[in-house]
């Protein structure tokens, strides 16, 4: 495993009137150069907060970064000044947001928006930038690129907009792309097109992708490795094959059952729907309330992310027991 | 059943809401300060005749020997051209200003709420006519309308009040109409209609009571602006007439003397400023507290 | 676009008609007799009767209204009861001075109020924001007429560095004759190259200018702040930042262009309010504009004059709103 991108002990919270609410508590996450890493979690598990934190765009306050490191090429992004981060955004790390309808500025033409980003990041003149913008639009496989440039966002369809957004995100040579549920608000047929495009561009431009989704099925189709995020913690991570074929964490098991095609037995929805009270810290495993396999130990201490075999890591006492590993308790 | 209704489990969201409101109020020192100021102003308005050091000066006996004296221990805000205590008059002015503003807004509500409720609940051409009239009134500055109306009605405080009410009601009509349109579609109104309740009973029995709360809140936020408008009318000679201790009128009269008696115009003016500022800040603060966008954390 | 403008134009005409109807109704329900006003306090009953016929007051109301409308369309606003001069002519002499103040305060609103609002939104909940907010709420809470007096007290009476009122000093008025080109004294003196007059006019403009500009500056700052705060929460702003665009561009171009609608609306609103505020301020500074004219008319109950000013202000306001609506309609989201 190289040290391309690593997150260590990242703790992010939000200040609320009832005290600090913990949103992210990531022990460890590593992404290799050139791979597509899928991060799966239900809404509210902290996926988008993680994406914003990486780019240094988390609004502070109310957000608070309590501790941790985000290492990118060996450098800690959390220690960088805003001016340095600005040079990384767009040029090194870029992001695609979930909702193509609201991600483009409604009062500028598409062309103006791409050209501004290109000119700003590359310092070239307008003519060159226009040429580059045309190339980018062709790259994301939109026909009639010249015509698209002079359109306003509201004149384009959701799929077209998402392609434009991908074009903007990749227009300045970013090598690391964070895709935050890029197909969430699109029709199924268009979803497939966008996924295919991301996969192709990844190969063509050799970018590394952090693919965030709420659907394990989607992730298994496009990613090399996955991480399962539950209430701000990674509970299981490994290659797609490892996690799908041999899920170790009860939460992953439930998620897999929730994919309609895999559903052979009836699942207990009441457990899935049960959510913990906001901000309630028991000190135990965060999945305790919903876990079908819980035992007394789980309510007292929190399991640490531990390798079970090869690159497959899991944070569950029961899984440790089954694999014959000593208990690892998180701090 | 009722036991369950009020159990802590059921009331949790409401309790949380209340806690959040108190927290937001506490966080915003400016809002708290303005709230205290408003409470003090109301106290002054009620107690003015009793706490004024020279109650007889309020409406007027002249004391020529104490004419235009600067602030001193005897007259802390100085005296005016007739030798009256400016402090006593400014204090009493609180009562006049608040009274005028509350009555004017009340009158505007009395016109605005029924019209808005009728427009929203009835729909069709009735709605169209009422709202077009409202548009006409809304399409020029309220002070201009108030000045024109007050000028034509004749200069006195009652007419100024009436003029303000006439130029202010359309805001409430618009607000109530919006509410009424949404309430019209609610189940209990449809149910009332289904059992044959007369239309006017639906409007005043069901719709008005259900849309009154936000209008009252809006109206209390408007008090600052109304106080300023009333003072402006009096300043132009279109509101209170001498010897009424109205702030705007006092500033207006002071214009003949202020170059050598700064206190005479200064204190009534600062009284207007503090009062309007307190109401505006309180309104801003309350709006922020009630805004769902700022409530999210 | 064309139908949109036509629609707005129609609504504007409807509004003006409404204003005229309201003011006309008011003049006819007033307790005092316009005819008696016209001939003066010591007139005989015969004279009043003659005046009534002369003014057309003996005819039925709808004929009076028709006549009134007809006159308005010809630009005839009636005669001032006090000076017996056509109200229109009087307005014409007073409007430029008022426009000078209104224009100045609008410039202030745009070039001071707007940046203040942007700064406040950018530094939300920091001390810059608190100061900006306090200033802007303070500015809209200040009694305009009082701050005028207060400034006179400080800068004329105590410091003695600025004149108390009027457009020019008496000696300069007597010594120089400035031809009317634009009607704006400062501009005219500049065009004719008369720098002595220009400097004098400028010093006379400072106090009334500040007095009248405070309200629109506060109003625009307040509205800009709240409009921007809403926009800064939008996804496309976050996205723009994620592309590495400088904060300067995100704020002043990406966000501000989106707040064009509310900003134009509030600037228009503030121009309308400023026009009415001149009614309060001009008399304090003896500024020879329509505000001063109407303040005098109000005291002497000169109804045609009051009505003329009301109709003029309403017209100006309707036209301004029309312009604002057209500017807002240039927004690509509205343009269909």
C-alpha cells in the first residue's frame, strides 16, 4: 500500500446548542494511487462532511475539526493555509457534487463557468481557455460542444449538467476526484451513462477516485475497494470482493441484504430503521442498538478497525471472535 | 390518553424547540438588550405621569423664568422655550409614541386581516379585486401615502394615526391572504364546508383564528417603523399639535432654538432613535430565531 | 419579454390611476372649502360662490374627476392656492435640487451600502459583521429630520466648518450667475468651469447629503447581507470554491450576480424612500427642492401643491419600479 492518500484519526464535530455533536470519527482510511475507492453509508453518516473536510470547505463554525490528519502525497491538508488549499482545489483534488441541478451557477453560461475556472487555475488567455473548454466538453461526450458553451444551466438536462460538472472538475488536471453521490438525483438510465463516463475518464486521465454513495450495489460495480461508513466510523473496509463475498460486520450484512437482488430472506426492517438519539454517547459500539448479534461487551467499549485477513479490516467484537483475533478497543 | 399527550416522551420535540429558542436568544446579546429596552420603554409609557419629576410641565404651564435652561441637577434634560422640563415631556412622549403606534397598527390589522382572509378564502374575482387594490397601495412608499392622507384629513394625532393605518394595512392583507390560501386547503376547513357552515363563519371562525399569530408577530416587528413614521408626520406638522409632548413635534419646535439650546432637540430625537432601534433590533432578532434556516443547529 | 414589459406598464398605469383616485377623493372629502382657500380669508360669500364656479366645484363629482384627469394628461396640475402659480411650473424649478440629493444618496447606497452588506455577509458573526449590522439597523432607525439638526449643531454651530443650509453662500449667490444646463448646481458649475461656485456648492451638499444618504445605505446594506447569506449557502458557491476559484471572485461575481434581483429591488425601494425623506430633510437645510415646497404646502394646506408632489413622487416611483423589473428580467432564469 503506498501513501498516496491517508486519513488518520480524523474527528470532526458540529457545534450545536446541545453541545458538540460528533459527525466523523475515522480511525483510518487509505486510498492507493489510481484506484477507485467506494465509501458507502446511509444519509447522515458523515460522507459529505468528509468530502468537504478533505477540500477544506467545511464551514467552521459550526464545524469543528477536533483532531487527525489528512495526508495527501505525504502532506497534511489540515495544516495547510487557505491560500495553499486554494491551489490544491481544482488543480490536484476536485469534487463532483450530488445535485447537478444546484451545482452550476444559474446566472452564468456554462462556457463562462468552465472558462473562468480554467483561466483562474492555469493563467492562460481567454482564447486558449475557450479552446480547452471545448475539448473538455468533447471529453465528457457531449455533442455540439460549441452550442453547449453558450447555454445557461437551466437550458440543459440533469445528465448534461452532471457531465458539464465533471468537465469543470477535471478541467485543470486534477488527479484526485471526489465524487459525492454523483448519480443520486438522476434517472436510472442516465446514472449508468455517468458511471460509465467516470470509469472511462478515470482510465484515460489516470485519476484516483473517491466514490461516495449510499448504495453498496452501485459501489461494487465501479470500485476496487470499499469502506463502510456507519455514523462517522468506518466499520469495515477491504476489496470489493472481500467485503461483498465475506462481510464481517453485521451492518455490512444488513446493507447487502437491503439490495433487492440479494434479498433472499426477509430482513427485520425495524432494526434498520432504529436510529440512535442525537448526540447520545454510550462509549460502546455505535451499532449496538441495531445490532442483531450484540452482547454485553459491545455496550461498554468500542471496537477498533483491525485486519482480519489481508487487506480486509473490520471493527466488530463478534467478527474478531469468529476470526480468532484478540480484542482491539478503540481509544 | 391525556396523560400520554403530555408525557415527556411526546413533548420532547417541543421542549427541544423551546430550548433552542432560549439558546439562540441568549447567544444574541443585541436581541436580549433590545428586549430589555422595549420592556423598559413600555414601563416608562405606563408610569410616565407618576415618575416624571414635573408632571405639570407635560402638557404645559409656562415657567418663563426657567426658559431654555441647559441640563442641570434640577432639569436633567434642560428646559424648553416655555420653561418646561424636557425630561418630563420626553418621558411622557414614550406613552404617546407607543400608544399612537399600537393604535395605528391595530387599526391597520383591523382592516388588513379581514380583507386578506376574505380574499384568500374566497378566491376568484373577489380575491383579484382585493389584491389589485392592495397592489396599488403597496406600490408607493408608505410615508408618502401617510403624508398625503394626513395632509388632506387635517393635522392632528388621530388623523395621523388613521393615515398610517390606511397606508399600512395592505402589508397585512397580503400576509394574511397567503396564510388563508393554505389554510383553505386544510382538512378541518373542508370538513366545515362539507357540513354546510356559512362562508363568513368559515372565514372568521376558522381561517382568521388560524392565521392571526404570524400577523401579530409581523405587526409587532413593524412598530419601530410606525413610530418613526408617526414622529415624521408630527415633525411636518401633520400629527400631534402643541402642547402635546410628542417627540417629533418637540424636535420640530426646537428648530427655532436648537443653535443655542442643543438639549432641546437632542433628547427627544435620541428618544425616537433608541425606541425605533430597540424595536427594529428585537424584530431582527426574533426573525432570526424563528427562521428555520438559522434553526438547523 | 415584450409582453412582460407591456404587462408591467399596464400595472404601472393602473397604480397611477389609483393614486390619482385616492388623492382626488381626499381633496373632495376634506372638511375645509377649497374655494374659500382660493379667495382668501376675508372674501365675501359672493366671491366664494364665484370661485366655486371658476374652480368647477359646482359640478357633479365624476365630472370633476374627468376634468381633473383631462387636465393631468395635459400636464396641468392645477394652481397653487398660495402663490396662484401653476403647480407644474413650481415643481419644475424645485425638482433638480431634490434630484441632486436623491442621486447622491443612491450613489451612496450602491457604493457604500452594497460593499458594507457584502463584507457583513462574508464575515458573518465576526466583529466586522456586528459593526456593519449595528450601523445598518441604526441607520434605518435614525429619525432623518433629527440627524440633520444634529449634524448642523455639530458641524455648523460647534465646529463651524460647514454651512448650515441652502445650496450656496449668500455672497456667492449674489456674485455669480450660474446658467442652468443640467439643473444640478454642482454639475453646472463644473461644466462652466466655475470652481469657486463648485466648491461652495459642494460644501453645502455635504450635510444634507449625509443626512439623506444614511437611510438608503443602511437599507441596502441590510438587504444585501441577508440576500447574500442565503446565496452563500448554495451548492454552486461551494462548488465554485472546490474548483479553486479565489474568494474574491466567488463573492463579488458568483454570489453577487445571483443577488441582483433583491439588490435592484432594494435600491429602487431606497430611491423611493429617499424621495419622501427629502420632505423631512430639505426644510431643515433650506434646500430649494420639492421637499421644502411640500413641507411649506403642508403647513399652509395648499392642496393642489401637495397633490402635485404626491402625483410626481408616485409617477417617479412607478417608473423606477418598471426599470427595476426590466433589469431583473434580464436575469437568464427569468428570461423566457
